[in-house]
DNA sequence: AAGATCACCAACCGCAGTCGT
DNA sequence: GACGACTGCGGTTGGTGATCT
């Protein structure tokens, strides 16, 4: 209902983009601007679906995209932002000029996940460790490859993707979506898949958050908001050591005010209200 | 040297939000 | 309010080069 047909259903190109396609897309967007993705491919003479065009433009062709390695500063920023916002890559990307949500997501999954793990941060609940996952994935591929060789008939069957039931997305702007930084028992949310009515409801989690112990500090750089330096919850004591980084253009009084505002949000008993308030608070830094 | 495994990242997929009718 | 079209987002997959055994 209402969904545009997938490109595979209408015989459009899939997979890697060719330089020619890139050129066509770039030329068209330079001439007509972004938007109208649905009709863009046709107008631009591309055999791609609009979604694919948008993704290519947004993640690769846009002139303001910064290519190359993530700098240590960006690395640090991503970690801090993630500790605040969880897996909300677009918000994080919005704060890092020239970087895309996809790039940051990939970078997190490949580099930072490991890094955090090495530092003793428990991220497993939020996103299974990349290495474990990859090992499993590679094993599966191996098996698949084996099977492919053994049976032609099975091959066609295997081409039919089988998707596990996806967890239902929780309400918009629910913070954190899958982030373990805050102990909103993410297992109670949708990540386990079974709880289809799941919405973040965790009185215990709220208590955890209410027990946060934070410290106010001033960041050296980056000039943005609030984050928890050691974003693992100490289960024994339900305490979390936080550090606060505020924009450089805020006065110290404002910083404390913001801090207090944030801390008050942590004390809101109504979890839903807490999430909404926390979200708008967090996002106020990002605009 | 060759096969196996790992790591990276571009691209895909499906869902949810928003907007117009 | 219901419906459909469109857009954006986050999770996941698959291709490929690098590294290991």
C-alpha cells in the first residue's frame, strides 16, 4: 500500500554505479536541483529507481562530501555523539560536515564498535560486536557457497532472500533507539524482534538514568553538547559517570543551566515524556 | 602459491513519517 | 480520517581487496 515498487520489480539497474551513470545523475542534479527522486531517473535518462539515485547522490556524488579517512577529531566527535544520540546516524552526520550517515554508520560498525569494546564498553546489546557478527556472517557465506556448488536447484531457492521479521520501530525520536549508553533496557525495545508491541518501557531503566551521576566539564574542541564519557552503566550501583561538553559559545552559566535542564529530564518519571524531552533537548544542540 | 578468512564500504531493503488529495 | 505517493532513515547484505594460514 503506497509503497513505490522496488527497482528489482520493474527491471531497473541494481548494484554498483558506473561512471556514466554518475555523470548523468550529477549533470541532472546540477541543472535541476535535488528532489523529485521518483521522476528523476526517467528525466535524467537513468535506469535506476529514485531511491537508488538519491542514495548515490547523498552518499557519494554530492560536492560537499568529504572523502578520505576519518580524522581523530571526527572519530572523537562520532563517539561522543553516539553516546548521546545512539544509532541516529543522520543526526550525527548532520553535525559532522562532509560526512554522510552511511559513512558514519559504516565507520562505527567497523572501527568504533571494536574500539569501544576494547575500552571495555559493553556495546553488545546495542549492536552485536562486529567481529562476532562478521565471523558468523562469513561462516554463513561459506556454507552458502558450498551449497551453491552442490546444488543448482537449491541455488535458485537461496536467491530468494528470507528476511526475519523485523522489529517494529519504536515511536519517532525515541532516545535511544538501540543505544546502550542509557540503560533503557533495550531488550525491552524492539531489538529482540519478538516483542512486536515494544516501545521503550522500562521503569528500571528510568531508575538507572535517574541515578546518573554526572560531572560538568568543558570540552576542548568540537563545541557541542552533552555526552557520557564512560557510557557503560555500572550495574552494581546503577551509576554512570558522565562528562559534559558544551558549545564553546555558551557561557559557563548557560552551561550549568543546560546541564541542569538535562539532569532534570533524567528525573522525569514518565518515560515517554522523558524521551521526548530528552530528544528535543539533544536536538537543540544539533541545529 | 593458493585457498580461507577477515575487513571495509557501497548499495539495497523495508519501515515509518510526512504531505497532498 | 483514510489513502496513496514520496522521502528519509537505519539495519543488513554482498562484492571485493587485504590478510592470514
